[in-house]
C-alpha cells in the first residue's frame, strides 16, 4: 500500500505473533501501523477457535491423556489463532517461558493446559492480578511444592522462585533485590495455599484438573517483615509489595524486550549485564507504573517505540522452535482445522529443542543463540524445506500463483524479491542471494526451450519458484525473526 512500510508491518506481525501471509499483510497495511498495533493488542475482539469442533474431532486432546496430546493441542491453538488472534498465543508462549512449569514433575496434562489458558486470558492484563492467579494455579503450586508449605514447616521453593525468576530477579545494576529473610517470610505468607488431592479416577471421562484450595488453619498468621514492611501478611499482601518495587518493573520490562525486541543474555546474567536497549527498558518501567502494572499498555509503548521500529531490531532474534513450527504452518495455511497429521508436525518443536509444556527447569529455556546447535539446526532446516516445498499446501500454492501472475518476465532477481516478500519480507545476505540467483538462472535456462504459455512452461516456472522458496526457508536468515 502507498505510504505503508510493508517490511515494518511484517516485522510487527512476526514479533507480536507468528508472521503473516501476504493476504494478511495487505489487510494490516490498509489499516496503517498504529491501527494494526491496536488490533493486535485486542485479540478478544477477533473470533476464536470453535471449541466444540476441536472436542468433536479430538476428544483425546480435550482430555489430554498424554504429554504429546497436550503439546499438540498447544501447537494447534497457536497455529489456528496465528491469523485472527496472534498476540493471545504469543503472550501465552511468553509467559510459559517466564513461569516455566513442566509435565516431567506435574504429570497432569489438563492442569498444565489450564495454566496456558490462564496466560491466554490474563497475560495481557494487570501483572498483579496475573501473579495472584498464578499463585493459586494448581500446576504451579505442585511444580514448586507449595502444597508442602505448611504452618510451622515452611517450604521455600515457591517463595524463592517468585522473587528470583518471576518478579524481581536476583539483582540489577550490581545490587541485590531481596534477602534470604525475604524468601523465608514470603514462604510463610503462602502457607495454606494448596490444591485438592487428585483422587478421582481418570476413567471414563479423563483426568479432572486439580483445584486450588486455601486452608486457613494451615496458614501462618504471625507477623512478617518483607522488603522493609511489617504486618500479618498473606500471599496477596506479598504480591502487592512485590509489584510496586522498581526491581519488578525493571525485570518484567527487560523480559518483554528480550522476547519481543532483541535477544538478551540469559536471565542469570542480568544482575551484572546492562540491557541492550536501556532507553526502551526505562520507557517500559515508566509505563508499568503509569498504567498500574498493565502488560497491554507496556506492549503498546514497546510496539510503537523507535527502538522496535528501527531496522536494527528486525531479524535480531533467533526464532524459538515453536516460532519456526507455527510460523511455517501459518504461512502454509494448513492445520487451521483439526487434522490427525498435526500430531507429528507439532512434535517438531520437541525435536528442535523446545519440548513445550515440559521445560528443562524452573528457569525455562535458554533462548537466542542457545536455541541452535548442529542437531537442532538440521531439524529446523529439514522441517521448513519439507513444508514449504509442498505445492499441495494452500499457502504455498497461493504464493507461487501470486508471484507468477504478477511477474511478466521471470529473472533471478524478480523471483528472489517476490519470494522474500511473499514469505514475510525475509532478508538474505548478499552471498546467499547470489548463490540462489545462480541456481535460478540455471533453471530458467533449461526452461528456454519450452513453448511459452504451455502447461510444461507453467510447470517449469512453478518448480523454479518452489525451489526458490525452499532455499529461502532453508537459509540461516529464515531462522531469525
């Protein structure tokens, strides 16, 4: 569209979701950038998944009787919502990485998926409210042993990780953000926050999700001192104190920058490593307090910032395995309706190193360059090449036809430019671009002997474009968002 930076819009849709088809990009560009940001920030205004259809076709997904079924449902929902509600799924993936909770210990798939639903429903709202809901979430309670946190015998796991990994972080600017005494007092405040026992048989209706239960007689109602404040604190009081700390504003702002803007060092290094974009972090901290801890408001500032919109921010992040899988599926236009074949496709996340719903530890996955090793890179390249090289996929067919219908004279440069644009304004380094141009030139030379406009000529042109798309999907550059 005239006056619209299509590459910038593609960048927004990669970061706020899982990329876009060229048709979606046309629609968003017609809205304009700021209006597109507002639409993305309000996924609840767009149609969602028809739950009855999902349950009708995949009753085992609904009951989530195994980890693979739960993982597949997560991937299916991300892909199905990638067009109408991209940020709803992206924010759920974000919080899943921050509040990492795993089936390796919880062993209750539906309870874990309920936690992901919590992130979908509340992940863009008030951070304080999200933390309270998380503290009452059965999967988190079991994951961090708060069901073993009793009056007179406190368990510090939840209290420690709440401070260290979920809110304040160990420190910033070379300073400590909390003390061991703070951890102990936080643990005391959350005594009595537990879950109902899972004593219901799984048959014939599948596992019933656990429920939160507060046991007043098991709560330590004594006086506590936390972050310099003293009182007979309960868990919500601790969260109220946490969210008003500058350290919490800094920690969550840096997490948002790391996920949506550019890869940062791993979280344990943050105490002694300044953020890559301190000016944006400061803007987000200010918005955190101005908006009363509202994540949607912080993301509005982030997406409209000069830092986010700069050329330097584009392709500055290594895609997570989930982003590779879901972004590629969305480009293909497949699996928007429940199909059994998505089961094997969804497991691609696991093979690339991100076993969704089963993070390696409470710290979650290490991101950025640590997503890539020799084995995972092979999985990534093969996955994308296999999917993008299938002309039977509706999205692939649409991209090939769109390029051929609008290009009167095929040459290497026009084919490469067209494919890069249709696949989301991907960028290629000059060396890779030149290598691909040579391959295309050889293919076009072989086509010169065919009758122009004949079925054989059209098929040859399609194969040339298809090969170009496969090579772009196999490139190092495609692995960046």
